[in-house]
């Protein structure tokens, strides 16, 4: 997986490759799908949610551009795999998940592997004010726009990585907060994520 899907597609940072080598992806996948854990496509984890394909998780990790010790907010815990990768890179991860069963499973898996990730059940479009500000925010579901709560909780100079667009296709976007009122957006590539449900996402 690491060589064929990640390294050969241009992600060559050794710390990222090491994280994907060391974090056991199959433990974040339902038992019925574990034979496909390391394949080049997303997998259902129940509740209408997915674990993204390995390359997309690696690409989002790369463009998030974290440094050890930074505080990162993740919107959409899902399986907990992205949080595990970030924790392996030495950052302080705070993750918000709206589906309590997924949050519970992710918390158990992360704890079993020794990753200290704080998980909150709630509306991810509202962020997690209690632990703000953050140096980085990563959103693992599609959203029609950037929530004002994310921008308020992000440090000036910080980065937000988010799939922006409609429910069927998005652009993976890096938004840097250049001042209290301004962001600079750069599109990385097209992508497809499950929709983010919440006040500033897609309504149920």
C-alpha cells in the first residue's frame, strides 16, 4: 500500500510514509471488510460513512503540513484512521464526530493502539471552541462552504484542509487564514467525500 499507492504517486516525505507503515489500517475497518483494508479505494464503516482510500488520507496529511506539537482539529472522526496518522506524527488531535457509535468505536481503537486523541460527539461545523485556537483544521467530509466557526477557531497563519463543493463532487482545498477576516484558498485536486451534516454543512 505505502509503496504502490502513496510513494509512487509523489508523496515521499519519510515521516508520512513511516506513519502509514506503522498505523495498522485494518484495525480501523469492520471485520467483514478487513481483507480489503489496504486496497486503493474507500470502504464502508457503517452509518453511511467511509474510511477514505489510503492515498487521499496521505494527500490530506501532506497538504495539512503539520509539525510535531501542533494542535489540530479534525472534523469527522469516522473510523479514527486519519486521527491515528496525525497522532503518530506527534500532533495534539481533537476530533469531532456527529455519530456516537462511530465516535465510540474510534475512541476504543485509538486507545488500544496507544494514541491519545480527544473525541467529542457533536456538530462538526461548529468546531470545538473549548480547545481552540488550532494551528490546523482538517475536514474529512464534503461541505458547501467554510464554516465561520472553523475560521474563528483557527490561528492566523493556520491552515484548513477541506473538500469544498456539492454533495457528489468536491475540490480538495487548502485555505490559509492570512488575517482575522481573510483566507487564501488553493485547490489541490478533485475528490469525492460523504456529505458533512450540520448547521453549516448539508442539512439532514
